[in-house]
C-alpha cells in the first residue's frame, strides 16, 4: 500500500467576496439566525447603497424584506411585497435568509 493513500486531500474553491453581500434585496425568515436590524447594520458598514426595511406583519414564514432604495424607485413597495409573498415565500423556510438578484426593466413610451 502506498503512503499516498493516507495523505489528506483538500479541495478548495475560492471566490471573491461581493461587497455588499446583498445585490438587490434579502428576504428574512421569521426564525432566521440574523434579523433585519443586524443585517441593516452590516449593510451600512459594507456599502454606500441605501437599503429600505420592509416589515412583513402577521406571517409565520417571512418577517422582513430589505431592499435597495434604487429598486423601490422602479417597483412599488406593495407590488414587491405581493410578489415576494406569492412567489418567494412558498420556496423558503422560516429559518432562511434568501438573497434577491432582480432584473427590472422599465419601458418608457412618450410621444414627442
């Protein structure tokens, strides 16, 4: 038997840390290990972007949504919350933090 058979094997993947660690937003589960206040403090330290805190009331799964202010200039808060509750909530557990990476396209038509 070769001595190499007992050698430890290490596989490492290296990826640059993205700053901020949140692209467009984050959906925070009711039992998530990090709450909205801690996440907002972290984002404030790591980014010059402005984030908005949306509280989700009376839900067993989702407690909060933190979203870039720039997103809310393109997409109204109530429509975003409705989308999250209809499409994101069914995919998540109460102890999860889900990152949002959204592609929003605004089409403007005007007669000149």
